């Protein structure tokens, strides 16, 4: 986790972490919308997303993306980088 000083500049500092990790079917969509509002206004959104992908984090919203969305992004990145070695 080298160079993770970006966390101190995250828009979600002090926010209720439940909105990023809500698994309650009744409140999940509302929490997801609130989480994405934080992420979309965040100056370190890309760093957060890159961190979650590089650390293979399987739960929660990071950089405005769910686990499933991060998996898709990671696959696309691998395809785009294939053959550039």
C-alpha cells in the first residue's frame, strides 16, 4: 500500500462507511446513490478505484464502482495492455 496518502484527501473522510458497504436489500440502492455522490465529487476518485482493483478488494464501493464493475474494468485494462509487454 505504498503511496496511499491520497486517502487523506478523499471526499468520504468522516462519512458513514455503511453507505459504501451496505448489504441490506431495503437500503442498498439509496446507499449506492449516496456513495456514488461522494465518489463523483472526490479529488482522488481514480486513486481509490486503482487501489481497489490492484488490491483485488471484493466488497464495497470504491472510486464510485461496485465490485462487479471493478472486475469488468480490470478485465478491460488487461485486454488493452495485452501485448504491450
